[in-house]
C-alpha cells in the first residue's frame, strides 16, 4: 500500500494536503483543475520535492527521506527523458546500469523489453530517428526493465494522437497487470482516466482527496471538478 500520511506540501503561496492510501497494484488517476498540484504531488512522491510535513510510506516503509533514485518507483514524463546522443539500447541500459557496463544478460533483457513494446530490432537507433509514439514505447520499456513496484505517469502520452495514446494506455495496463505495478497517472483528460484507472484522486482546492471510483466521480463531479470539466 502507498500511504500519504498527513502530507503537506508548500511552495510560496501554494499549499496542498494529502492524507490517503492507494492499494498495491491499483491504477489510480490524479485529476483536477490546472494548477491544483497534481504534478507537484507526483514529484513529491518521487522525491524531487520534500514535503513540509507528513510521511510517504510504501508497504510500511518510510520513503520520505530516501533519495529519488533509491525509491521503489519509476516515473514517465511527457518529454520521455531520453538522451538524444545515446542509442535506444543505451537509453534502456541506463535503467540497468548508470555506467552502461552491460552484460550479455543485460542486453538480452533489453532486447526482450523492446520486443514487448513492439520495437524489436530498433535498438541501434537514436531517439530523433523514432516517432513520438516509438519514443514513448522506449521510455515505457525502460520502466519495464527497472520493474519497480510503483509507476508514476505525468501525462507522458499527452502529445500523441488519440489512437496512439489509446494503444499506450492499453500497453501500460497490460504491463502493470503482469508485474502487479501500482500506477498513479496525472491526467487532464477524463477519457484517459476512464480508460486506465478504476480509481481517481481528486486534487482540488488545496487537497488531494482519497481515491474514489473513477466512473462515479466523473459522472457526478463536485463543483470544483465540474467547473474544470465544463460539465
């Protein structure tokens, strides 16, 4: 279970509180008005921003003071965080060894991950030689290799067209189910939340609320969310 225990985040005039729990293996969207703090909350869970108070717990372990790279999670951003001067294989290899001292077994794992996301035989290409959808698949393959129990998605597929985005969300769901991954996804698109996440955390008016069933929340949104959605 991922628990945000009496968490408080402050940046200048910005304030966000969270006191909630997300079950292991759950797929949960974070949705709410622009500027409400969805990405900030994700960044705090990842360790990039320290909370003012409270704790972040995973399966009872306190992660609050653990450096980002040592936390049991992977994170995907919209820009994919691929290094343009490295090949696809090297970008994936960073998930196994930051110094890229890859063993034959490492390379076999990389080839398997590329095949799993539909990119077999593209390991020698640079990111610029790939389409946006292919770059998203490379970034997802890197998370697949890391096999961390938590996957944070900060709108990594927002720039993709509807069909490609739908494919990527389906692929995330498949991989998460296979690995038992807990998924938290920031989204501005209710359709994405419905497609991937049975539960949703509403982030609005200074609070990240406990998870609710996605369909029920979006069908009858509270005023702050209804105003944002235009419903």
